[in-house]
C-alpha cells in the first residue's frame, strides 16, 4: 500500500484477511503478523494484508484477544466529529424506518458492530440513554461520542436529557477497563434525581431500574416476540418461566389471558414483576412464584398438573462460550421436555435461546429431541428473532443470537 495515511499499519494473516473480506470487523491477536511498537492503546490503525492491500481502519486494543475492531472499510473516511455524527444519524434514521413510531422511546439506539460502532451499546428508556462501552477505543472517545449522539437525536426533535453509563460488565476487564456506573457529565444537562423510569412497550407499562436492573435495565430485544405471545394468549392459562420483571407474563395478561403464573428464581425480580402488574392493573389475573424453574417443572410433572395451556420459556443465556454449549443444550432440552409434559394436546409453547453459541440449527434439534422424548409432535406457529433495532449483520455471527419459536402441541 502506498503510504499516504496517518495511521500505523498492522499486517495480518490470510485467514484474517478472508474474515474481513467476508464482512467480519474483528482482527484477533493471533492473526496479527506485524505491528509497530509504541501504538497508543485504543488508537486508530490501518489493517493491511501480507501483500500490502489496505483492508480497513479500526481501533486497536492491546489487552484484548480482539486486537482490532474495524470502524470503516472506506479509505476516504476521516475519524473526526463529523464521522461519528454521521454514524449516529444513520443508526437513528434506520430505527425510525424499521420501528413503529410509538416504539422509538424504548428501543436499542446503537447495537455495536451492526451500526458500525464496535463495542458501543446504547438503549433508550424515555428521556434517558443507557450506554455500555465494551472496547478500549470507544471508551476513550466518550467525550466525543456522547455529545454527537445527543446532537443526532436532538436534531430530530427527540427529548433526551441524560446519558447513564452501565459499565459494570465483566467484559470490560478483557479490554483492560475498570467497571463502574453513573451519569455521564454533560454540559447544560440536569442529572435526574432517580435511576428508575417508566416506559411503555406494546401498550404495557414498566418501571425500569437502569442502575440495578440486568444489562441496561430492561431486555428490549423481545419487543415484538412479546407482542406475538399477547396475540395468542386470549382466554388461555399461561405459565411464564424465567419471567424476570414480568414482560412476557404482562403481555399475556394484557392480551386477555384467563390466568397468568409468572416464575423466577430472583425474589427482587418477582417483586418488580408484581409491581409492574399493579402499574398496569393486571394483578388480579396474575400469580407470582419465586422458584428455580429447573426444580419447579419436574415437580409439576410429578404432580401431573394440567393447569396451563400456554407455557413460555425465556431463560437467560445458558452458555457464553463454545466450550459449554453441550451443557447448555442439556439445559434447554430439560426445560422444553418438562414443559411439553405439562401441556395438553392443542396447548402452546413459546421457547427461545438468547445465546449466539446455541445456533438456530442446534436449538431446533434440542427442541425436536425434547418433543420426541415427551411423545408429542410440534406444529410451528412462528419462528422469530430479535427485534430490528438489534439488527443482524450478515457475516458477523455474534449479532445473530436470539432464536424464538411458538409451537402448538399436536
């Protein structure tokens, strides 16, 4: 490559080159053949092939196995404030196109690599943005990024008054970053007096604790899957397992379920679910149980209970690495098998996995094996994924993580 650019050059292997040319934006440490000394951690570097072909520019992280996260494959890009503003404007314009207008106040605004902003996640809860920076290069640029993000939203007339950082994820340690959380200081912004806010999704109201809730405070990726459940729930008796703060259970009740039982092992989560039920005036048709689903379902099968004709399984990720995928498969099979034993013929099962290490082919196989062992056949009603505000970027398998199915038992 003729040297006309101001960035240090990393030379990578043919394997790394094929990955980038296939659309993946990461360069792993083992794919780096040559790297100049003295490059500041988090700096922008050019990535080149062994033959000197320019492949892209990205952020280097000396402490991470993901050594470079590409920002651009356009050699004309200059990484000034205008570049970041355009990225945010493009991401917001996309969400205005793919989401319904009422959903824009509770959505994922930035989904990392899918939006060309690797290592940055931003969720919107009303007038508060909740951000996670999970790469060193993005973390060191927050003073530039966050004002430009606010600018992009405010130019569109969006009322946003604060940015809260949820940087308490252990993944930051792999980047050499400390954990922490709190409001990001921005000029002329008044910090809210509370870290609990209220959102409305699919007509259901929720209190969201974005300081202490899981991830950024609320799981937005199941928005339209919850709507699908609500549509099928009218007149049914519903068991929602791993309810967390009650989102599927509340949608079922809102959709006209006769009775909904919400189960979670976390007492604080159950209390928040109960509070959300009161907020929506649905508590009279809902029961709340604090229990481990892996203990509860076998006990219900043993008791030969037939209390429910619609069961929802929305567990946390059972695996966060390929090494534990076999163990996770056993866990998914167990809960699906037990649920299918509890359902009558004609009953419905909604089941999902939120781990990208449990790919769709394997997850389908697990559910099929559970049905076979339970002696039932499944009629597929719907196959769904995460909402479009969590866009799947082809070539980047990590962005394709949520598998969601609804079946009728026949």
